[in-house]
């Protein structure tokens, strides 16, 4: 019985160690191949319901198929927040399983810098890519986003913490992910992204699963 208890405590300790904050400045998370097992779990500094948010991140991929950039799932909504690329230059933002699509030109063979915001009061979602606005659209006006969430990079959740599809997995590199519980002027955010108050790259609480590698980044 004592051995079992010690084993349980050790597993809990190792889980906490694996999820300690890490300074990822100058580094990127690499997802080297298509899979249903590789992803990074992000833990916000504060768990809270959200009536507003701003999300910024940078990524590089040569994928031509669909893939997930950022997946925030709750027990009641698998796509509570989902930033999804449907085709090169075509971005979909899901709020509580309802989607709006932003159509832009296919990007060159280079990284993308994506910033998106949403506010409950108006339902307005705004998305910018590489410093250019792709428009403002309405979705889920009056909705409040749930606090108890699983937040993943690398996979799209079709159920709370799971339901992965290899053909929607991300292959490439992601860096400088930040999440705030407020709205910012995205033109400024695309020029300079301060640290997020919920997720911030220089003090990111995260845990890697499967084939994920952290390396010094090669893109600006």
C-alpha cells in the first residue's frame, strides 16, 4: 500500500515538474511530422471566464492542407476557441463551435504572424496576418467563454482533451504565443507584442506530449 502511495505521489510530482514555467524567448516549438500524438498543453497563469480576448502567435509551415494553430476546448464546447487554417490564406475562428472565415491571399514561403481578438459585448472578431487586417466579423455576441479549458498547440480537439485527427495536425514551428483577457488595437500588436497576462512566451507553463522538439528559432 505504501509503495502504491509513493508511486502515485511520484507521478504527481513528475507531472508538476513537466509543467513548470519555461522561458522560451528565442526558441520555437517544432512539430516535425504529422501525427495524432504530438502536441503541447498550455496552462494559463489564471483560469477565468473570458468576455474578451486577444491572441497573437507566429508560425511557419509548408502545409497545404487544413491544420489547427490554437485549440481551446471546454467540457461543453470542443471548439470554445479554435484558430484554424482551412487553406493557405483562409483562416477560421471558432467561438463556442460557431465559426467565421477570414479570406486573405496565400502567404509567401515565410512565417505568419497572426493576431486575433474577440469581444462578447459586440460579438466582433478581428483578425490580422503579417500586419494586414483581414476584416471584422460577428460571432457569438453575448457569449462568455468557459474557464476550465484544455489549451493545445499542434492538434485540434474534437473532444475535451482528445479526438485528434492527423490530417488536422500542425507540422512546422510555432513561437511567441501570447493570450490576454482584453482587447488590443491589433495594428500595434502586429508591430510589437507585449507579454500576455494569461499566456506569455517568456514564462510559459506548458507540457510537451509526443514528438515535439524545442530549438533556437531560425525565423525572426
